[in-house]
C-alpha cells in the first residue's frame, strides 16, 4: 500500500525493470468511513467475457464486496447468440461469483435501447450502385433486456430495468436528443453516465432503505 499524507489530485506511477508488470487494478481509499465503489469495464465485454478471465472470482474476493452490480447485455445485442446460450453465460458468471462471494448481494442491470451501424445500397446520379453507412435502432436490445429481466425474476435476483426506465422503444433517439447518448449511438456522454449513475444509486439506496437489516 502507498499512503499519501497530503491531499493529492494526481498520481504518476513509473515502473522500471526488464520484467513484465501487469496491474489488474488500483484501489483508491480515503480515511473517511463510507461507501466504496469499484468499477470494472472492458470494451465489447459480454457475460461470457468475464467467465473467460482466469481467477476472476478469486481475485475479486480481495475486495470483499457486499454487493455486486452486473451491468451487461448491450454487446450481446450485436451478436447472434441464442437465448439459451446467453442464459448459460449468465449462469456461469453468477456461479463463479457466488462460489467466491456467497454473502454478496447481486444486482443485474438490463440495457436500454441503442443504435447500430447498417449498410444501405443506393444508386448515385450516374446510376452506379453505392454503399452508405447509416445508424439504425438496434431493436435486439429489447430482446436481450427481456432475457436478463426474466432470468432475474426466475432466479429471485434483484434487477434494475434500465430498458423500461429509459422509455423502451424510441428511447435511443430521445437520449441522443437530450445529449445523453454519444455520437456512436451506443455509449453515453459524460452527462449520460452521470445521470444513469445517480439514478442507479438512488434506486439502490431506496431499496436498501426500505428493508430492515441487523
């Protein structure tokens, strides 16, 4: 551990040596008591991606999590996996997490609508065929969101239905018009991430506050 006596806004880590160094994560902790949030994100990741990471569950155990929030599903909507295959991927990930974290609460988050790229053929003024890339709504997201929410209900797992909260069909256009969805039509803008982060946190706090714990 590295302890900083003074307030610090930036840290630079320099490693020297011939051997390869791999950093799996960095934990930043303050002295004050409160909520500690760890976030893991990989571009293009799906439920099956984390099942392929060797030692993922055991390494996560070092954080001793009280709650694990799994916000995946968007990338599945760009693939061709069947419902059964996706459910198996969810099963495998949850099995790993529960084996190493039997007392941790688990929350699944369903993805909201987004866009995808599509190629259209058209004739130019000279009658030649051309290809044009456009953005269209990725309707498959709704099916993936349904698989996740139905899986959660079937297995008694908490689920944050972001697809319904966003407005269901037509949400992608509205989010982009509100500058919450980025230019690629898939990832959020900074304002979008902040808004969804706050809404998710509020939902968790309200739910936990409504329950009585020893």
